[in-house]
C-alpha cells in the first residue's frame, strides 16, 4: 500500500536521498529526450519538432492511467496524494506569464536546469533570471496577495468539474492524445525542417 | 554516417519513462515532480541570509521559513540537484557536453541571451503566481487529473501558441 513515505513504510529520513535519485532519473530522461535544447523545445510552437507534445502528453497520460489503476487495485491511497489546489484566476494569469516566458526564453524551469547541466549558456542566463523573477514576485506579494488567494475551489479533479467519471475522462484524454500525435506527425512532414 | 551517440530517445519512449517515473514518485512520496520550487527555496534562503528581518516580516517568505528546518532542506531542492546530475550524466554519455549559446542562425548570441533573460524573468514570476511551473503545476497536476493542472497546462501552452507568431523571428 502506498504512498510509502506518508504511510511511514519508508522513513522520513530517506526522503531527501529519494528526492536526489528521482531527480537524477528526471534529469536523465529529460536530457535523453532532447529537452536540453531550446530550439528543439520551441519546435512545438512552430511545427518543426513536436517532441514536447509527444513526451509531455505521453507522460501525463501514462502516469494518470497508472494512478487510476493503482488506486483501483488498492495499491495507493489517493487521499494521501497531493492534489494541486485550484485557484483559477492566479493559475490562469501565472500560466499566461509562463507561456510568454516559454516563447521568449525557450525553456521552462526543469528543462533549463537540464540544459545548464550540459553547458548551455542561454539556459544559465534563463535560470539566473528566473531567480530574479521569483524575487520580484516575492517583493510585490503584498500588492498581489488578494489576487493570489482569490477564487479558491479546494482541490477538485477535472473530471468532477466536467461532470464525468474518471474512466470516461481518461479514455477521452487518451483519444485526444492519439489525435494530437497523428496531427503532429502530418504537420512535422509539411513544415520545413530546421537544423539545430 | 551520423554519430549515433548524439541521437535522442524516441519521444514516446521518453514519455513512457517519464510517466512511469512520475507514477513511482507518487507511489513513494505521495507527491509529484517539480522544478521552480527549488528556485523559490534558494531565493527565500538568500533573502533570509541578507535581510532576515525583512524575510520574517514578509507574508510570502515567512511561509517557507521555520525555526527547526533550514529553508534549503526541501524535497524539491534535492530533486533539482538530482536533475543537474542526471542531465550531466545523460549529456556525457551522448557527447553533448559543450559550453555554447544555442540560437537560430538569424539572430546573434546577444539577442538570444537577452530573450533568455526576459523569458526566465517571466517564467520565474509566473511560476510563483500560479503555484508551480510546467513540472509541478502542469505535468504533475495533470497526472492526478486535478483541475488546477489542466488549467495551468492550457494557460501555458495556449499563451505560447498564441504568442508564437510574434516571436517567430527569434526561432525560425
């Protein structure tokens, strides 16, 4: 029965070592998939390389299906799993700002660390600048606090919010992912190749 | 023949591996993956070192400070140190270790670095407003089928797609 650390099956003092090992696997997978190249990442927005869509969508659906089965089989107690809280206004505005950051900078935080590790100087600039952005937000927090905490809905799931069952929603998600992969295949063939 | 060692993984294989890693992470720790949280811990630690009064009075920094635990003693800080090590190992095995500024041939290195700085600034601020970035809010949030995760994913990628036209000369 999981999750192992919240249930005390693995001691809390192993937590940081486990974090390090999980992080190593995360970094290895991202780098091996090409997420250390900003031009490869940006391809998803211009149609010349859909690696972001393929990896991201495959990973999210794989993990979601896995969690659903683990929960169904009684292997994991989902009430002990962290579900992101829904503050819709701040998530949308923060997401829009991150979207602009993505198209300008070509990285997101995780991929920038990964690119830093293989020597990308643009990623080093992105990462350092990210610290500055966090600092600016933190200093401006008194002005933004009300907005930051507005519209709290608890931690609902998306399928409850849409009035669907988990199974039907995941099936729809998988079909959308497959449709997106087929579309990506045809767009990649039509768009002029970019060398990087 | 092209040097095979520089080839990337098949993206669907990479996606399944990442999905399984995420599943294992949930199974062991009850939480998903993240990235921007470690940068936040670093900023909190730095501000607390330089101006401890200011940090403790701030409603934001003070949430992440406690008397019995150093602010860098966070799960995500260790996870991100792992990302750096894992990326380095993968890059070393595939002959991709090299100091360089990667940019489109149509722009200079200087332009690329300015855009990277602006992008980092926006991503840093945005990740705090939205309580997480592409890893912690979008990917992890989608895996648990949370409403917040799907809203984050659509906001990030929707905006980047809509803005892509205006920034095309920096990439293609």
